[in-house]
C-alpha cells in the first residue's frame, strides 16, 4: 500500500481533492443563502458562458462530448488491460494506478456536476420566487381544471397545421426556430423568468433518447438545451419550454413541467399554445383518471377528433418503448439521481405539477363555470 501511494502520489492528491469538494457540497447544500450566492454569482454565469460557446455550432456539443467520453472509456479500458498485462512484476501497482485514475475521473465529473447543477436543487425555487405554492388538490377542483384544459386544448387545436390524417403537422424546424419566443408571454407577469434564450438543439440520437424515456435534456456542462426530435411533434413545443426552464436555473422537474405549460399557453405561437394546453390536459387527466375515471371519460369525450388523434399517436409512439429493460434501467438511475439531490419523491415528483396547475388555473376554471 505504501509503495502504491509513493508511486501514485499525484493520483491520491487528485482523489482527495475530489472527496473534499464532494464532502463540502453535501455538507453545505442545505445552506440556502450560500447555494443562492454560488448559483447567482458563479455557476449560473459560467453555464451561460459555456452555452454561448456551445451555440456557436449548430450540432449538440453535449452529444459530441458523450460520444468522445464513450470512446475514451473504451480506450482507457483497453489501455488499462494491456498496461497491467505488460507490467509483469509490478502488476498490482499498475492495477492500483489504473483504478485510481478511473476513480479520479469519475469523481471529478460528479463534483463538476454538483457544482454546475447540483447547487440549483438547493436554491430558491420557482414557488419561492413567485409565491405560487402547490396545495393539496380537492377532487372537484381537479375536475374543473381538467375540464378547463380540455376546453382550451379544443380551442387551440384548430389553429395548428394538420396533415391529411388530421394529425398535428407543424414542421419541427419551425418549432425549433420559434423556441426563442417561448417565454415572451409570461415574463411580464414573472420578470425573474426573463432570459436571453439561445434556442434549443435537436439531438442526433433522438431515437436512443426515446428508448431511454427522455424527451429532452439540459446539459450543465455545455449550457445547452437539447430536445428529442423523433418523438411526436405535438409535444415538442412544451418539451422545449421545459428545457428552457432549466436554462433559467430551475432544477425541479415538476416546476419545469409547470413552467412549460405556463410559458407555452401564453406564447404567441399557435403550436406552442396548443402543445402547452395539450400536455397540461395530459397531466391533469392522468391524475383525474386515478381518482374519478367516470369524470375523466366524460371530459375526454368533449375533445375534438383531431386532439384525440394526437393523443392516440403520442401513446402509440411511447408504447413501443414501455417496460423495456433499457427504459426501466434509465428510469431507475434517473430516479436515484433526483433523490440524491434532495427530491425524495424521485420520478413520482412529476405528479406535483398537477397541484401547481390546479392552484394557478383554478380561478380561471371557476370563471369559466360562472
């Protein structure tokens, strides 16, 4: 052990530095003021500057980095095996160095993620900054707001381009181009959401992302919002609005789901408005179905045929990936990541968006009834 330490002293120092950084983060993450200061004064500006560099090219830098990381991992593994085999009399020392090197790299990536994005799980949330807090949902309120979203979805459905089968047919390129306007309608009411949106990037490996159950991904290392362009286009605008919520520094998935609805439904672009009402209806409808199936079906019957076609197409697309080993593994890993950063409900936290929608849109639904 002593000989290994002497031979690989620099790697041990690197490992110690990683451990100190991670220990500091997990020890101090509950200090809201400190986390706000780090996010506002350092990591937020750093991510924006990284984004400015990444957006100089049209392709996803995040995907390029991921491909290079996989190639590096394969190369490092192959080099390690060869190095250990050739070491002969000092194979144990060589194996020790190889293992230390791998641990240092992985811990450095983890520490970098904690610094660039992990702190945002512990900063002021959208609820803190807006004063709009999720509340326990009364079933009658859930019925009313779901009916309101069904009505608004029906109204918006006639303003979007459709193909010969009646399906949503707004070109994805047009949706991506208009992403810079996604939040224009809501910043008047919530000025802290103002941001110089750089847009989003389509992922080359979108089909793979569907298999992993991802519709989009914000990369804190490159400052990019990346979206899956293989999945149904009717949900693409709301997905874009979700990823742009992450651009604004909000880490909570349920809050970003709510912001996606809020931004999209107030956007001047018809495709975004329709997608926002549609995904909001899906969140609310799923919650209502679990509590009152009869009410759910009664409301669903009020939807025009073209909306039901879009919902059926979306369900059919995702059904091909449902319950696969890849999807289950991806969800388990992501659920663990959410919980490790303080979101105790993990993936189930997505249901909280319903509470926020009912609180915010409840008054509008009440006006509709009156």
